[in-house]
């Protein structure tokens, strides 16, 4: 497909850089908005001698040539960079998204940052809650950086498609596998974070099969808490063996450092045992993008009640075997 950039002259727009607004040039009272054939000459007579003619704004669009030779304009307008700059938040440097508010002098501040300031960061104007409808319309034609740009995404999409892209963006951050840690991490930073921020608790295992135990405190699965996850390396991937207690139940599952569709390629089986007493659960591995709340509430894990836990308890621990399988 061949693309050819062209331009056309739009009606004059007066851009007030201070107020950050556009306004169409309106005809004076008594003038007609449509001119006869001789209107050009009449316009020249009315113009003050030596005054330059008002310049029309050049709006650029792409004309796309389809197969068969047919041409049609691309609906994605290329807006001037200075307009894009005027919509950048002075606090975080991101493009302000609807609803877009400005101060009386036209300075725009994005909604998250506007909640943190008491006056305009540019001019200290107190009134910063003036709706800018033109800016909201202009944003729909802009290429907006992905929300996860700081995690490595370089995609820019139109505002209408931004939310759909970010729901499946491969660069959206992962949660830390330590349940009580709130860090959001890029894929290549997860293992480093676990090895450094949690190095004193970090446990590692190789191979698809392990035998381990969970140390218990007290007689019951009382209180909400979590064990330090075990990092398991096998099949060229990184897995996390995770367990927590919630409402006097023990929940145990495996996370994969990878996307949801990748996690469906692996299964795991957990066998909690004491002598001849066994409690077995098997399922597909969960992606690290899946929250612990979702896994527990939807029953996507081994769940042991306090009563069963007492039967499996061997002293102050519960022993288990974990086996990972690639489909």
C-alpha cells in the first residue's frame, strides 16, 4: 500500500498560546460568510495597506492508495506538535486525557496531578477546574503513548483504542510474587527484585519436581498471612510456588512469569501428605498477571481447611510434593 502525504487549507484559526484555545475567525457584523466571485477583489480593498493577509492553517492528512488505484483520505489527522505540547501536563509530562481541565490562563493539568495541586503549576491561578472541550476533541486525533511506556512499551495509539491496547499490552507490569509486596515490575525485573529486595527469604529450586514443607505457627490456620514463595526454574521458564492462609484456609498454587496464554502450556500437581494420608490437587499454572484474590475466590488452587490441615500436620509443618509438567 502506497501512502502519499498531502495538505489542504483550512479556514483561519486563531491560536492563543496563552489561553491554550482555538477560535474560528468569524466575519464582522454585516459581512457575509460567503463571498461572490468578486469577493477576492473586495477583500483586497477592505484590507489595510501593508497588512498581511490572514494565513490559513495547514492541516495535514494522509491519502491512502488502495489496491485498484482508488484513493481515500486516512481518518487519522496529523496534528501539529505544538498542539501536542500544549496538552502535556506540566507536572508529569503526560498528555492530559478527558475530562481535560485548565486554569483561567489556559494551562492544562492532567486529572491525577490536578488532585495533588491547589493551583496551576504554571501560573499559580487558583481556579483550575475549567473544562476545555476543544482539547478533549483534539486528543481523539492524537497518537497517545501507552500507559506502560515506562515499562518498555513504545506503541502510540489513538485515544479511542488506548484502553483496549493497554488491557493486553505485553509490557504491562507484573505483580511481585511476594503477596505482601506492592511493587509493580517489568518482566525482566521480577527475578532481580525477588533476589535483592527479598534475598533473605528467597528460596530457589531447579527441576520440575520438588519435595518441600511449610512451617506452621500455632495449632490452626489462624490469621491472614503468606509464606515466602519458592523460585523454581525449569523448562527454560521461571515459576513461583506460592501459599497463603486466609479465613483459616490454606491456599497453594503455582505462578508462571509469563502471559496468560503461555501459562496454559503448563500444569502442576500438589500432593500434601502425612504417611498414607494424602490430599492432591492438579490444575493449569496461573500467570503472574492473575491476582491472588482471583485465584483464591475462583478456586484455582489447592485449598485445605483447618480441619484437614490438622490431619496433614506433621509437628509444626505440612509436607508436600510439587510436580510441574509441560503440555
